[in-house]
C-alpha cells in the first residue's frame, strides 16, 4: 500500500489558502517545502503559488524546480493559457497602427495554424518548427513572427522568463539581400512600368507616382477635376488635399494586395509600393516646385502661420506646377491624358 504523503496547509496574502499534498512522507522535506513557499511569496512569485493553489503545479514539482534553479521553466497558470486567446487579448490592448495589428494577427496565424489548441508554454516548440517550414520559404515572415512572439512574451511573462529566452534562442533566418534600391527617375518608371495604357499594375504605379497617393488613398476616394486631383485622404486632416493634374489616374481594377505583390515581384523587392508615393515628392523637387507646395501636395501639415497663409494661394499654382512636373517627366498634355484615361 502506497503511504499517504504529508499535507501542507498554508495561507498567503494575495493568494489565499493552499492545502495540497506535499508529495513526501519525510517531515524534514515537508518543512523545507513550506519554507520555499514562504520565500516565493516574499519574492513576489504569486503566479507559482496560485498555480499550486489551482492544481496546475504540485508542491513537489515546485520544490524540485527550486532546487535546480528552474522555476521559470514551470508551466504556471499564466503560461498554460490558450495561446490564441492570450495573444489576441494582448494585441487588442496595444497602442499601435491597424497595419501592425494585422501583422500580429498574421504571425499568430502561423503559430496556431499548426496547433490550434496550443498554450503559451508551447511557443518555443512552435517557433522551432516554424523556422524549419516557413523560414525556408519566407524568411522575412518567420523573422517577423519570431519578433512578435518575443514582444508578446516580454509583455506577458517578462524577459526574465525561460519562455522568452527559449524563443530568443530560436535563431532568426538569414534574409537574402534585396536588390539595390533604384534611383526612382522617370526613365526607371518607364522601364519598370512601361504600359500604363494597357496594364493594370503599370497604370496604378503611374497613378501613385504622379499624385503622391499611398495605397490606402489610391484604393480610397479621389476625384479628377479640371486642373487637379482631389484626394480625400485617410485619417489625417492634412491628407485631404489637391494635387496638380499631370495625368489622370486610373481607377484600380485589381485588389491592392495583388498590386503590392506584383510590384515586389517585378522589382525583386527592390522597392515597396509606398516608394511610388516618394517618386511624386522627388519629381516635384526636381521639377522646381517650392518646398511649401510640395509639403501641401504630399499632405504634410503646415509648420507655421506663413505656410498657412501661402496655402491659400496654392490654387493659382496648380496649373504651373502641373506644367513643371509634366515637363520633367515628359508627359503628354492634359487633354491627351484625360482622353487616354477615358478610353481605358
């Protein structure tokens, strides 16, 4: 007959009553276990005490881990939570952009896609497996997922925890070097996006480069008027703006993610779609458009009263700035551009 083990019955502030089998019949070891519980409470390790209280850990497991200085490797109540629920709750509380929140959701999908019922404690194992699968085909995606997991653990169990260290020890994957970033000249645009009249990707690329719209704006609301393109912007008031009409942009006929993928594929990831917006700023400068008007065309907020006053004079400059930009890029006259856009 197996002898009954001794019972430890203690009360701790912030934890409540712990009444659990010690796992030993030796009174001396039982006293050591009790002293360890007191030490854990004094050190603020209420997570471990609560895990003992709730039956997640046994006193004997904690005693053994304490002896070998491995407390942080224990699966406490905090780390046996469902990874998906804990991650989503963490992401919801973050003060970050919608784009970053979407990226965190994608990273979570990589982890729980192979193990829907995974717990936080499973993250190191999942990260190692993900390195062998996703890391081989999409190293950037793996490295982003690894960084997201480290940020999640940092905020959830802190960097001193063994889980954080274990995920950190899963090495990032070396990412192949991108092609050198090109000088975004009009000639480069013509070579890279040569058929804006017939190709949907080329048409959008030129539309973004000649209006300064980002993808969110281009797939949002904008209107072509007689002398300008009116961009309704995104979240910031300054991004609601008028820009000179050099060539009428074409309404996108493909999804923005398809466009982004095509741009990266066509340029060997040398540029991102947002770089097309930067073309507009650089071309305005090269064409001789003053800085104050470049800022307003780009949707940057004015800095002082003088700039605010000059902003009201922009309408008088729309035609001349369009002519400057058209000359620099070597574009057809507006009437031809409008005719071309309608034919598409």
